C-alpha cells in the first residue's frame, strides 16, 4: 500500500512528507492514535518511500525489489520490535539487539528503520535503555514508536520523539470508503463502519472474517451450549482479541434492540440486515431486560480487557441471555 492508497490519514502523511522534503524529518517519531486506523501502514509506507528504488514523489512504488522486501518483512534494513512472551512486554533484550544493529550502515537501502510496535508495553528497563538511542540516533536511521495508549508511554520517551497524531474517521466517512474502494454493499458497509467505530483496519479485519455472515453466526449461536462446544476456539490468551470482537457484535445487537424498544429512529440500527428479528426480540423482551443484557455485556467486555478468563465471562453472559 502506498501513501496514495491509505485512507483518512492525510494530515499525518502530509506532515511526514513535508518534513522529509524539508530535510526536517525527526529520527525519532511517535505515532499515536486509536487502534486499527493505519499507524502501521503509514510506518511501513514511510520505510518503503525512503528506500524505494524508484523514489518518485516521496511515495512507495510497491513494485521495486526494495518495496516488495519491506512488504514481505524481509528487508535487512527494516526491523520490527514488539512485545514478547507471557509478560507481553518489550524486553530489554530486544532493545539491546536493536542497539547492536543501529550503528551499522544500511545493508542495501538508504535509511534503516526500527519500528517499535505497541511501544506502551516497553518494560521500564527497556525504556530506560532506549532513551539514549532516541536522543542521538545515528544518521540514516529512523525509529518509529507506535502506540494507541499515549498515557502509558514514559514521559521521558515521549519528550524525545516527534509526535504524529492519527485520527479515526466518522462511521459515515468510513462507510463511503468501504463502498467505493472495497465495493461493499450498503448493508455491509453500514454494519462494518459502525461496529468498527470508524477504524478502517478493524472494519477490514471483520470483513475478512466473513463480514455479515460471521457476525450473524455469532448472534444466532450465542448460547451456553455453543460456547461450551466451542471451548477450544474461544480459549484464549492469544484469542482475547477474537473474544472482544464477539463481545462487540453482541453489544451492537443489544444496543440495536434497545433503540427499537425505545421507539427511536430505525436508521440508527447497526444490524440493519436483521431489523425484523430485532423488532421481534425488542417486542418480546422488556426494556429492563434488554438494558440489563447490554449492561452485562459491556461489563464482561471490560473484564475480559482487564484479563479475566474470557470463557468464564462468556459463559456467564450466555447463561444470562437464556434466562
Ligand atoms: Zn519501490
């Protein structure tokens, strides 16, 4: 993907391009903004643009050997660093390994990149070790820290980087892009743009899971029996993100039900493809019960985010749904 193809991040891209053209691009950049809005795509595209064999218009060509290697994560001058192991932290060993490579000349490109993903997970000693490098990175090097949680980045790290803000689109804007660029139907685009709350990466990930089919299978299959039968699929650790997706679908479902129970505008419903089922359910359940289901689902989602066993949380919720 080149800069031209990345949606909604014009301001961040413009800023990077202009800084580069003026010779003022900082060697230590901090990309921050919500999850799944394109921070990694912009980082990788910057690495491609600055190493592209074609080198046209400060963008990547995506077809030269250098661009292809970077896309394939096999370029010797572009390094990704992220959290590892059970502790889910970026270890000091990873930072030391980076420091060993950083003073070498680029192997085949013009600029070496070290992209530190989920930088808010830097262990304290790793962060301390990184400080000096951020202050004086060698020439021909760009370090990019990526985070969706600026508050958790150590202030000493924050103050040594140039900040680049990434924002998310409104669901309406994302819907139009999904229809035009990804040729999705109105109903699909409507659901994905709202469920993802305007985050394009999230919308595309759900689309790749199967979009409406996937979410309807969740809604229809959200029973205790199914959750027990699918224990392996839901179990866990690395599947936490998936369980959160399931929770988001159920939140959208109960929220829609509540909208209809309150007699609000049906155009606000996210699961527009299921309006008849939703109306039936909204009529069959009391508003109190729907509220309770929604509140419980939101609570479970928060628990899972804080590391509560997702299976337990889901089982509790499915049990409640069936009452
Ligand atoms: Zn290229």
